């Protein structure tokens, strides 16, 4: 698009630029004056540190309506109803990381330019939110997961068929290795007060190796920490768990089939002391509710917390399981339960798609 100004227009724009206090308007004037000199949109964008699409919009606005004053957000009525439905379908299928990319797509596809705020408002109006895609293990086997759920339902049925579930309690077992390093997390901070919320950080690799067993019936968790999580630690943990529930006829323990769990020593020992092990399918953290307990532990203990000493870190972890969890565990029933979220690539799961390149 070409702009050819008269001498009077050129002089008037220069005068306006000198007296104008709004930097956005000054940018628009500079764009118009440089385009009048024959500069390309790319050169103007590089010189003024503006997005090339923004430069093109400023030129278009001035060429068509002598517009220099920016919009405050944009309008929802720029797209027709048909275009709106088309864009909703496209953005449902493909996920963009920024409104800048979406604005560029809208301009390229429909010839309509939105401001950043206008595009943001459009997305909110049409029920889009800015969030991370859900991660799913690529090697998870939906059929094996479904088979495990059936097996688990039989275990529960068998346990509840006794006079009391305490005769054959069911535990979900796992290990976790939280570190002392500061775990930064989101929080609501008033605009302009970001520096008031600075948090000291440490990259310390000091960690605690925890093994835990969760009983959903009572929302009880039993934990022990070890120097290393290996088959010997697993044997010690199962021995302590069995001692704690010595009156039970036997224990059902559900766990992943990692090398620290699925080995001859652990299998032989667990059978000897009256523990029946049930191994989860590989790549199935979604079938182990104790994984959600670890997440809650991080939220309550580690998120946005700086530990000056390793003792403070270890004490905080132990305090969560010894005090916080027993007091508040029933508040988390909606999050920690056996309503398993299964994976089905063929049917229910819609995999993330980045936008087409180019």
C-alpha cells in the first residue's frame, strides 16, 4: 500500500508529532511519514521496533480514514458470524501460544486487524482460556489400563465382602523425590507490585527420598524416607507397613512395576508376610491416586517457599504427612480418589495440535 502526502499534510503531521503526548499516536505519525518517503513495511517495523502487522494496520487506517488515534481494545463486531464460527473451529483444532500469532492469522485469513487487547477480549468472549495442554504418556496402553481397572474393582469387591475392609486393606504405593530447590508457582499479584512479591531462590539439589502407601478407605498415608529407593528400601517399607497393619488378614498393595518393586526379592518377601502386590500397567501414573498426594504436598510445602537450611526442608516435609495431611485429608477427597481418568487415544482424547507452519 502506497501513501503520497501533500506538503501541507506532511507539515501538519510533523507539527502534530512535536506536540502529541501519546506515544502510540506519535508512532502512527512516524509510520505514515516514513511510508510517504518510500520505506517498506519491514524497514519501518525494524526502525520503530513495531510488529510488521501493526505497521501495516497503521498505514491502512491512515490511508482509508486518516485515522491516528488508537482503539482502546478493539471491537467484537469485526468478524462476521460465519467468520467467527470458522475461527472458533480453527482455534479449537490448533493451539497458538500468543495473541500476536492469532492476530496475524486473522489478518492473513480474513483481512481484519485486531489490537492485542481486542484479540484477548474476543478469545475471552468465545470461551477460550490461556492454559497448558494436558500431558499424556505417549506409551500408555488404554487396553491394559482398562484391564487393570477391572482387576482393581474385583479387589475392592473382595475386600468389601469381608466383615470389614480392615481385613484386607488396599494401599496405593509410590516413591517421590522432592528437592530443596525453590519451586516457583503462580499466584494473584496486584499489577505494579511484582517486586513486592520477590521470593528468594536456591538451586540446591538436596532431596528427600520418600516412599508412601495411601489407603483411600480411611484417607490415611504411611510414609518412610530412605537414603536410596531400591529393592532393599522397598522390602523395609513393606515390612513396616505390614507391622502397622498386623491384624489384617492380608494387604493389597498397588504399585508401579519399576525395578525397585518388581524383583524376586520383593516378590518373595511380600508373599511371605501376607502382602499381595498388584502391578500397574507401565506409563500409568493416572491410575495411582498417591501421585495426587505428592502434588498436594508440593502445593502446601514447596511452592514459592525458600528453605535456608536442609533441616527446615526435611521438617516441612515430615510435618505435612504427620500433621497437615491427617487434619485436612478429607478436604482433598475430590482430588484424591479412585475415579480413574483413563486414556483413550482412539476415542475421547483430542491430542494437542500446534498451528500449521507458514
